[in-house]
């Protein structure tokens, strides 16, 4: 159980101490052997919430557990569900971190640690905000539920089933999530849309074992060669995706949408600086923000074949594989996209190799109506906390569970970003601005107030 | 120092015991941290040779040491240099070995261990053959030199310089090497030609760090995508190499050459069985033996990019790399081929990524005149030992040092194969037929006899 300050309000230092504790858990959901650490992290959250006035449980899901907590019941007030996740991405390549991923460090006003911005910093801000209100005011302005899962980074495998099973307990009027980005430091951001996702692994199998590339080279199809030929067909030379039917049903952006994106305070130069690339590039006839926010993609996330150590090993590898993810926009579905890609690869597969296609997780794209009463309340809370009106952003990432909430609970989700550009989610030196912990706490308080009077 | 039998002749069991000792050394030359083990292996050879009547030294080369040994001087007789190597390929993927690579095991009449056929079994047969002759006859029929290097698997980096420095000591009339294949079990084989080799690593660098593939995907060139596009250009869809100028100067085979290859007792079905591929394939209008023996190749030996662990990690990788080797035939040179490939890649490199090209080792192709007096003596020795006239083979592998011998010592090299098909050089479950140890010993004895009276 975390040490818990006894004073009537949390000093910021105590908040930071708790965040550091939270960040030290190596809660990497994709690695099966990290299951005990996942459980310890969930139990820590349960203790924190119970100690702060909630009724919290570590709930079995069939996979990594979720933390579910209810605040005191207040009749006649709306019910708000705050969703987040305590699982994080792996820290590899670990050697590229300035300080170790699971030993939080402060540099230049930022907290560096895996999960700092995705999503431990933001979800902890919400928890601490609720606890602070309870301590200071004695009551929350709404009925509050926390649902903090442990499988967001692996596609929320078991959460839909969990929500279905506990639907009556999770019934709510609106959902709020801080797992998205801000358009700039200190710039409040409400996300209007998220891309969906579909994952696939392609494995090309050739000879039964690695062969000597001299003794057999030239007479046996090299699986790595077969794989690069297949993968190279995914995109035309101009950057468009070449899979037949891939863009079917993808609606071209309206002029208004294009203008709204162009008006955001995000500069191409900033993207270039943050990524360090020579030049930004992508599908022709679209801007960077359009390519990220409203256009689908096909990305290679990993390649593996043959010898990867020091020096040379003259093998003709027996297998070659690639991990792929596709980002989807409205009117695309994961299963249809994976079908199209599989048909495409099968069509082009050389007869001299075997090909295995392993489908991974999928998530639907999502769009929010920012002019709804809930959307307007979120806009007011962001404005009150940050002192300026929020940007309406179209994000490239995916939070598939948002669509699941819509389907299973029938509730709209508000995406209030707390991670500014440069937060390096999923990458070495992931970080979170120190000030965003306190801002996040105050945003939570303002949000509940506005939602109560929507 | 190996335990050394005191009886007048080696019982086969003692020979086998020595081979097992030799195979237990993890003499992997490509791994810098294996240097001490390389030294121990060289010292073991030195002790064996000294104990058997040679004057042996472990000679510094600037890299892994070479073992150099001279037999008793006999005036008026030709000098024969036997070349081999005690270094081996890495054992990875180690999990695919039936028994561990460095714990020799006997199954179905074969010795399984890394290096069993490439090249510890064959070179030890030569050593034991010479020692047996010395013990049994009291003298060798020729002046005999052993040169056993430790860097064959990494391109014999320092050997040319070593030969240059010790040229007077290494002067010889002919060289014999058993580091090639047999066309079938029990089928004596003299290799007429070897392909050359040129190695290259291509590294594509994109963003300065792995990016979130949702947050940035679509607006940043994925280095893995850039790499697969480049690599896919190496071959046309029909299997021909597409690098302009690659086939310049490559002489088409004569009808006689094609007929000689077609007459060898190697069946396409055997290649297919040994490799386990669905079908053999390669450059159009050539047979399997032609594709391996007389045509150049471009092979991907390894691919690396992004996330390669369990599950999914939605990164846009910051880099992607490939290890390549090209097998060369007469009139091609490593430097010219690497020039052509680099020009080709640079021409097709997208402007949005950086590309690093690292040149590796190179070796010239080699052709032997099998009708020379030395060649004819080798044919007779093979015939005497195996009881049938040898096949004249064109091998796909590379032994660059053979060309170096020609250049620096001016001597022809005889390539007498002791590794039958299925020996799995460079692959898991590498093996060597038990009987080939004794056959190799007798071949060595017959060879020296025939070379003495050429």
C-alpha cells in the first residue's frame, strides 16, 4: 500500500511521490511473464482508491485484471466513468533511454519514465483530482466510476467481455478519457476522432532450416526476398496504399474539416523536429495533419529474418516475418481491411514458399460530436483549467475501447489530452510535463463540475 | 593437450575421440568475445601436430591466430600445403539443434556438431592421415605444410597479409583443401570452381527514435518500408537480378559445361528433399546445378527492424537494416559488384531517409584446371580411396583464400570434398558421416603418394 499523506489536501510533492511509485511498476502487458507485476500494480491502484474514499476492487477479466472503483453515490446527479490504463509498452530498446524506463527521473521540468504520458500520468491525475475534491469538499459533484484496465497496449483483449458482464454496474451517462495528445504544451485539446487499428503478422517459410547461401543460393527462394517483395507491394512509389479496395468507403475530407485541421497550432516544422526526419512525407495531396488524422495507413512495425548479430553469416534464412498494423478511418473495419490485405498477399505469394498470416487485435475508428452537451461541458472545463479555448484535434492513434463503450454502454466518450507533442509515447525517453500532473488534477475537478451542470 | 594414443597406429576410436575434443571448442570467429576459446582451439591443434611429428606454432595474424606446421624435410620431393580452418559459424538458432551444437553426438552413423563438416572433420582427417603415415612409414612422401586458419568464416580477414609476411616459409608446389562438398555419399568429388563473394550491410535510418505508429504513421517515411522497397528491387519477378550491369562480363555457359553439370549424379529431388522447399526456383533458363555452380546471386542473409518480440508493438521503427551477400562467378569482382549495388540503391533511395552502406568482406571466384598434373594426381587419389572415378563439381560456396593462394603463392589448389549433401554446413544439425573420418585419413595418404609421383 502506498504511503498516503494525512494532511487535509495533497501537497504537490505527495502527488509526485505517488506518480513515481506508480511508474516504477514494470506493468508491461504484452509480456506474459510480467503478470505478477501487473497484479501488484493493480493492487496499488486499489489501495490508493480505497484510501481516498472509493470502493475499489481488482477485477478478474480473464487476462490482466482491471481496477474498478465507485465513488460515493449521489442521487439525481449524472454518472461519469473515467477510463484509463495502467499497462505500458515494453521499454525496448532499453539502451536508448537516457535513464532507465522504470526508474522515473526529472529533467527540464519533465518526468521521464515508461508510461509517464501513456497513460499513468494522466489517469493518476484524474484519481488524485477526485480524491482531492472528496477531501476538500467532502463530496463529488457526480457519481464517479473509475475503470482502469491492464490490457490497453495489447488491444484490450478481455475488456469488452468484462464490460458486457458488469454492464449494470458500469452504466453511465458519459465517459472521460485522458489517453490522447495535446496540440502543444499548455494548449488544451479535445480530440474529435481517433483512427482504428488492425494488426497482422506475416510469416514466410522457405527451407526447413537455414541453408548455406553459397551451397544453395540461387536455386532456392529466399524467404526474406519473398517477404520484401510482398511488403514492397503494400505502397505505391507515391506513398498511396496499393491494396485493392483499401480506400473503398473512405470519405474524402470536407473543405471545413481541412480548414479546421489547417487552423490548429501544429506546425510541420515541429513534427519534423520531434521526429528528426529529413522531410515529412506520405500520401500525396494531403497535409501532415490530414495524413495522421483522417487518412488510413499501413505500417511495418517489425522485420525479422536470418542472422542479425555482429558480422556476416552467410545463411539463406528458413523464415522471414513482419509485424504490420493498419490505422483505419471511419467506414473501414479491421476485419475487412485484414481480409483485403490477406487476399492481396495470397495473390502475390510466390509458389515456392509457404505463408502464414496471423491476425492480431483490431479496433474501430471513432468520432465524437463536440457540440453535444457533454462535449460542450468538456470544452468549458478545458477552457477553465488552461485559460484558453481548446483545440479540436483529429488524432492518429487508436483507443479501440472507445468504440466498445459506445456499443456496450451507449455512452459518448470525451477525450481530453494531457500529453503534449514530444511525450514520446511507446518510445525511449517517454515523458510527461511536471506541471501537467497538477493541471490534470484541476482539469478533473473542473470537468466533474461542468458535467454536473451540463 | 589432447590425450594421445601411444600405440603404433591410431585405432579409429582414438581418431573419433580427437574429433570430439576438436568439435567441443566453441571456436566462433565472428564473435569477438570468443577470442580466448579460439586461442585454446589453436593451441590444441598445435599440441596435436607437435605430438604427431610436426613442428607446429600458433601464429599471430592480427586477428584470430593461425596454426602453421611443417613436417620433416625431404629433399627432392614436392611441397604440399594443406589448408583448412578451425573456426566455425555461430550455432544460432541454437534451439533448432537436436543436440547442442558444441556437444558432439552420434546418430545414424553421423557425427552432429557445429563444424563437423565445415571444416573440423575434414581438416582433422588430413592431420590424422599425415600422423598415421609418419607413425606407420616413418616418413611422408612429400614436404608437408599445414596452414589452419581461424578466420575463414569471417572472410579470412588477416590471412592474405599473413601469407605475404611468411611467403618464403609457405612456398609450395600445390595446395590441397577439403572444405567443399561431395556430390553424393561415398561419391568422390573434385571441385572445379567456386563462386566468389561480396558482402554488404544496408542500414536505413528514419526518425531519431521509434515513433508511435498511430501518432505519426502516415506522415513519416517508415525505414522498414523504405528498406523493403529497396531490397525488392534487387530481383525482377522472374528471379533475375535487376541491378544494372550486374551480369556484365558473366560468360554464358558452354554446351559442354552444361552437359557436364547435367551428368553429375545430383538429382533436383535430392536438393528439394535436403532443403524441404515446396519447389526449387531461381534464374530462368538455368538448372539447379547451373544456378548454384555457374550463375551469380544476390541473397538477403538477415533482416532487422522495429519490434521483434511477442505480441504487437505499434512502433514506426527508427531504423531498418539488411545483411546481403552476393555470390560471384568468373569475370565478376567484389568491388565492382558492390559499386553497382550501391549506385543502384542510392539511385532508388527515398529522399526522406538516410542510408548507410557498410561493405563487408569479398572474395574472388576461382576455377581449377582439372587436367593439370596436380589435378590428375588428385583424381587418382580420389579414385583409389573411394573405388570410383570422381565427379568434377562446380560449387556455389566461396573459399576466397583459394584465389589468394594463386595470387600470393602462385600455386594451384585442389579441392577434394569430404562433406556429402545433407551435411548442413552453417545450419542447425550440421553433421559429418562417421566413415568419412577414416576415408578422409586414407584420402590424405593416397593424395600425398600420388602428388609425390605426379
